[in-house]
């Protein structure tokens, strides 16, 4: 079996290490001036060079070369560390060996002098996962270690490390790598492997790696296994990256509140073998690109909605259904913040100020309601048009009010969230407002009363002249328990 690329091209010295300039400079000068610390903490996200830097540091400490440039990479000590067979360089994975027994073995072994090199080096990966007892056992050794012993502790979660440990170590922060550095490194590997590639394909891989070099090289190897090259089309097909045209179609459908188009795009994502998570990441990147070109409040609102949907999707089992429900509800809600229909064209999401307002006659109540419903349909307010068409609408006590009684509790909940926006449109188009009649709330409260209490309640309401207001939904009924 051939060696995987990230191990085959792992940096052998600090000159080959990509990024992390501050780490390389400080550690290099510390060794040059013989100002070593007994314990280091390398903190950063995965694939940023923590374990690689720890091995390079171990080689620099134990290199047998007489020359000034270390590590030489050719002496027995350097070769042994590269092959993980050096007797004085011990690597421990704290994610698997996190108990006190493993730390006690280290504590007992540090008292012995180095065998093959000048220093005994202990590299502990993911050491934040050690148990509390293991941390306590390690504490004294870190505080007063024997001569010629160096601890290098790597972690992706520094917040979980006790303060007592942090105060005894020098801490180095490994930053996520920028996309330009990742592209340059991938290009170097592609040339060494004599692969066909193009810059756009490498950029897609570097973006998908989110600052991790190891992730980028692994993604590149997946593309090579799929197609044998690293060109744009191969990368798209292997990583599930959708064409920009689909992203634009989704943003247009989402911002204009067109549910049929949103559902069609969702089905296209699933049937095409793509994932909704990658699709949402692409959509968010597209919005952020628009914000860089020309910021607008509507872009920020749309970005917020997509980000909330993306967070919900991470923990959902049924990705497709969760995506569709979140996008339809959030998209419709965000769209109704003012007059007009949102359109996503170019940089900003503009509001169409030239909405065709239907000429309505207020002489006939039925014509007024029909005209308003038709206006919703033409303006692509599909959800509102459906809810009001299914509801019962009647005249209220005030000439400018219309009572709307939903056909179900679910419809009632949807309308509650949108009544303010609906009334803004209604006032501009037909000069009236809607009052939501929540029959379920009133009936549920009255059902708790016995027969005598119900008759008494009816008599009081009738005597006060509030019967019509209660039927029209203007009175909210609540019962308090004694």
C-alpha cells in the first residue's frame, strides 16, 4: 500500500513548514541561544502543524550532526524520529490513553537519562482529554522535571486545560493557514506527483479545508483517487460543489419567497448527490461576497437566516426536510419586512418599489377580499395567499377591520407571526386591516368551565355588550387557577 500524501510530504524541518512564522522564529532562536523551556503547549485547530512542529523540535534537540543547521535529516537520530522508532522521543495520544496509569509510567521514566540522543522528549497529542487525576499526576513532573527532559503538549481545545498546567508551560498558538499558502503547498505536491491541475481546482480544495493543511492534502488525495487529476471539474464532482448558477437560483427564490422553486432546488441537490450543508456554505459565501462589494441591510438579514439554517442542519438527522422547513419559514418571514417583493439581483437585494396595486372597490366586501388575495398571488406571497384563501374572512365591527379566522391551529400560528406585515400590505392596497380570530384559544379556556360557570360567563359578556367583540376575536380569554 502506497504512503498517503500528507505523511509522504510532511515537512522535515522548519523551512518546509508552511505558515506559523512566529513559532518557527521563537523556537529556532531558543535552540540557537540554548534557552529551552522544559514544557511547551502547542494550541490550534487540526491540521495546522502542531505535531509536525513537535517532531521537528525533537529532531533539532537530538540531531547528531556537527553542522550549524539542524535538523540535518540524515543522521541516525533524525531518521529514527521520522520513522517513530527513536527510544528517547515518546508520542502519546491522550484521546486513547488518558488515564492516570499512562502518566505514572511517564513520571517514572523521566528519571532515566536519554539513550540515543541528548534529550528525552514527550509529545502528548490532544492532552486536554486527560482525566483530572492524570493532570494532577503530570503537574509535579511539569513543574520540576529532570534535566534533559522536554514536554510538548498539543491540543485543539486549550480552554479545557487546567490553569495550573498552563502556568507551567510556554504556550504557542498555531493559526489556521490562509488559502494562498495552502494552494502553493498543494501545487508543490501536484508537481512532485506529476499531476494535471489548475488553479481554480486547488482554490476549491483550499477553501473546503477551512485552514487545515492536512485536511487539504487529504481532500486532494480523494480527488486524485476519483479522477487522476486536480482540475476544476474533477474537484467539483469529488467534493460535491454545485455550479454558481444553482446558488443564484436559490438566492433569487429564497429572497422572493417562492416555495415551489426552493423545494425544486432542494430536490435537485438531493437527486444530484450533493449535500445541503455544502450547498448552504456556498450560498453563505455568495452573500458574503455581495456584502464585500456593496453592503446592505437586506444582505445582512439574508445572511443571518442562512447561518441559522446552517446551524440547525448540523444536528438534524433528516437534512433535506430540515433544510426545506427552515428555509421556507425563515425565508418567508424575512421577506415581509416592508413593501414589495425582494429580488436578489447583483450586489444588493433591492426592493421593487413599482408594485402594481390593484384597483379595488370598497363597496363590496367580497370583491375587496378577492382583490387582496389576487394581489398576494401576483406578488408571489405564496404562503400568505394560501393561508388567507383557506381562512374565513368577515367584516368586523369597525368599517376598516376584517376578521380572519384560520382553518387550523397550525395556520393560526403561522398567521400570528406575520399579521403585522400582512396589515401593512392590506392598508396600502385595500385600506383595511385584518384582526386574527383565535377560536382555539377562547374555546380551550371556556371548556375548562363547568355548565353553571359557562352560563354565568355568557350572561356577563352579553350584559356588558361584549358578545360581538368576543366573537370577532377582540377579547382574549384567560383563566387563572386559584
